[in-house]
């Protein structure tokens, strides 16, 4: 019964250790991902600071960086708490093992003394010969053997627990080092957070001075984007109509699909949430749907896709196999590429130049063109996903950063 209870305790401790290690790994993975985003924001800020006209963009980027820095501080707090719990658990187990080893050694020492006092063969022989009958002699032989076996078992148990104690002590020291490193990283992030907030405060003063001008520019851009969105919808609707023309069984408002196109659409759907990013590096600066402006109050910004900001010179890339359905050029020379994946279309907007043409087959990660950098030094691409003519949230299709 005692052995069973010990086994159950070790099993529960093992499960707890595995769970803690899994949680630690997840936190470290998330911490690395957030740090990568912060590094991207630092690159963007470094580029933006070279142009004095990008004040509003800097404020938005710093605001996003502050949010991510706070997240990484929360993560390191959780990591520190996990390590502290693990240190306390190990310290308790070490104390328990020391007590158990001390008791085993005491018991083993008493057995050695007792064995020493009756160690000569004559004593053992007399112990056997003094038996009243054969059965008692046989039982005494069994007793001596059991006694010897128990001594060996005690010695083995002392060795096992001593090795376990050594491992626990090594693990404890490693965890103490880990905790110091995590706390140091946490303090570093807190210092960075304070500096970013101070810089943001200075920039906000400048933004407030020209708030009306910035608001007017944002509203003008929103109108331009709304017009672009309407043009995209018209193009998609025209493509649908063209695909249905003269086809038996075509459905209004839906692409007519060949068997190959149906298979491509199924593959695209099956990869929902697993598609690569449309840029090698970048951060999402605007998400899908209507959202309040992050800096200027009272301004709502509609968005039918994602806005992804990247370092200057970044190229857009296809997120899945497909065919270039359109290369659209706006009145100001900005280019947009439409890639068809069955009845799905991915759109890559705000390109400076393109390296593909209409009707060209492309593969996942095929380079489509260079993203345009505006007068304020901002390199930002619009990424849209549509099923038929209906927009989807692209964040649900691409890999989580």
C-alpha cells in the first residue's frame, strides 16, 4: 500500500512537472514572437525618424510598440512566477529527500552494526543449528536471506535518492539562474517602455498642434481607400460575370469553377490559418473592419483587409498557388495585384512596381512586386482576402505572427 502511494505521488509530481514545462515553453515561444514584433517596430521607427513629416506615423508605431512591450512584460512576469513556483517545489522536494536519506542512512547504519555483531560464520551456523526442527531451520535460512536482501535494497534506495537529490540541486541552481535572467529582461523592457512613453508624449504635443490638418488628411485618405474598395468590388464582379459567360450551370454572383479550380479552392480553404504572410517581415498596423484611429479621437477608419507596414524595399509575395487575375494601375501610378485561387482572391495593394503579369501562374511565396514608400517614409501594403466578392478577415487566414 505504501509503495502504491509513493508511486502515485511520483506520478502526480511528474504530471505537474510536464505541465509546468509545457506552459514555460508556450510562454517562451510567445515571448520570442512578441519580441520579433517589437524588433520590427524598432526598424520602422528608425526609418521613420529620418523624415520629419512622419510624426503621426511615429506616434502610431510607438503606440503599437508600447502595447507589445507591455505584453512582453506580462509574459516575463508569468515566467518569473512559474519559475518561482518551480523553485519552491524543488526546495520542498530537496528538503523531503534530505530527511528521507537521513532516515535511510540511520536505519542502514543500525543494520550494519547489528550485522557486524553477528558477522562470523560460527554465529550464523549456531543460529541455524539451534533450530528445533527442519522447518524452523528452513525459515531461519529464509530470514537471513531476506535480511541480506533488505540491506541491499536499503543501500540501493540510498543511492537512488542521493542521485535524485543531486539532480534536484542542479535543477534548482539552473532555475535560479533562469529567474535572474527573466527578471533582468523584465527590467530592460520596463526601461524601454518608460522611454517610449516619454517619446510618445513629446510627439503627441506636436500632433495636437496640427490635429485638424492630420484629421483632414486621414479623412481624405479614407475617401480614397473607399473609392479603391469600390473599384476592387467592381473588378471582382466583372471577373465573376466573365467566368460565367456562356457556361451551363453557372450561378450568378459566384465564379464558375473548373474541376481544377475547385480543387485549388479546397486546398486554399484547407490552409485557412496556415497561409504565410504576404511579406517576409512586417507588422499589422490596421486590422479588418471599422476601427477608431489610434491617435486622433472621433475618427473611424474603415478597413476591408489588413494594413501591413514593412521596411523600405520590402516585396509583396503570394500567399498561395494561383493565377494572376488582374494587375490594376491607379491614376497616381500605384499598382495592385489580384491573385485567384479558385473562387478566392487575394489582393496585394499599394505596390510601387510589379514582377508578374495577368494570366501568369504563381506559386506560394512568388514575388509579386515592391511595396510603395510614401512621402513620410512609410512602406505599407494593403492585403485583402475575398471569397467570391465578399471580403474576409485576412488575419484568420495567415499564420499568427
